[in-house]
C-alpha cells in the first residue's frame, strides 16, 4: 500500500487559518489539483475532525470506486453516516487500517488530515510521499501540519507552480 499525505498549508506551516477549521484558505488552483490528484487513489483516510469539518462536501462527492475511511476513537458515533464501500469509520491503528485496506485489494491511499492523523502515520513510518501545496499567506497561528515532534527526512521529487504564487511540492519520505 502506497500512502501519500496530501495537504495545503500557509507559507508559515499552518493547515488551518487561526482557529477556523478546514482549509478554506486554499486557492482554487489547489482545489482543482486536489480533485484531479484524488482520481489516482483508490482510498483515502482522514481524521474525525477533518470529516466533521468537510462532512457535507465529502458526502456530496462519494463515488465508487474510492473508499473514504475516517479514523476515529469512536466509530459507533458515526454509524448513521456509514456507507459500506464508500464511507467507513474505524478505530484501528494506522498499520492495521492499511493492512485491512490492502486485504481489500486497495493499493493507493491519500492521507488527508489533520495534524493528528499526519503525525500518527508519519511516526509509524507509513507515509511514502508528501504532496504539499504552499499557499502565499502567513497566519502566525493555526493548526500545524504535524501535531507531534518528528525527525523525518524528505527528498524533493518535483515542484510545480499551480498558480502565480501557489507551489506544489512533492517529496519522498526517506526511511
């Protein structure tokens, strides 16, 4: 299973603006990039907070064959939202979740956030690539890309201008 962390952040490293949830600050160029990129993945994983923030948009875009999985301590709280094969909720460890997805013949997973989920997967050495859109903004505070300390080395694979001032960086996670 190949796992790619995909995120948009401000130039100073925040994936949310101040205390506001979500990535509404992301440019339309990043939104187009994200929709196009997700077409190449057969599953995605996000945390419960990310799901709650974008619930309406996620549910509007549920289409086979991509499975969306929400990692939560309390999957039973989301029983009414479960749509087997399209939207599922799990309390498994990151490694067990990926093993379960692999057993279902899923091969490419987009890790979509937030900071806690990013850190869990990164510190478990389960992320292969990081695709980071850097938006031309400074927030000074907000949710950082990672919620925990790490010591992870990356190798730049590519850089691309998505718009005049928006850059997409793709990195390989070195192990």
